C-alpha cells in the first residue's frame, strides 16, 4: 500500500513542477507585458527552473515571472 501512495505523491509533485516549468514566461512575454519591443531596456536577471526575475531599466522595476504572470517586486 505504501509504494502506491508514494508513487501517487511523486506523480502529483511531478505534474505540479511540470506546470511551473511550462508556464515560466519567456522574454517575448515580458516584452508584450511591458508594451515595448526594445530589448535593450529589458533583461532577464535570473532564470530559475520554475520562475524568472526580469528587470525593466527604463523604470528600474523588477518583476517575478511565474505561472505565466508578472509580479512587481
């Protein structure tokens, strides 16, 4: 019984991590969010496995990108 429960737990965790990885926004998504195509003002500071941190140098704002959304830090 315990191995089945452990297998379900691993499968659930795997699906959750896969959702985070798949929905990690790209640089193009960040450009669309900021409403500009000028990449010289935008940068991806760090790219973690499930989220990213972007920087807009025009306004000195930083954003956490996770699950397809951008949140100002």
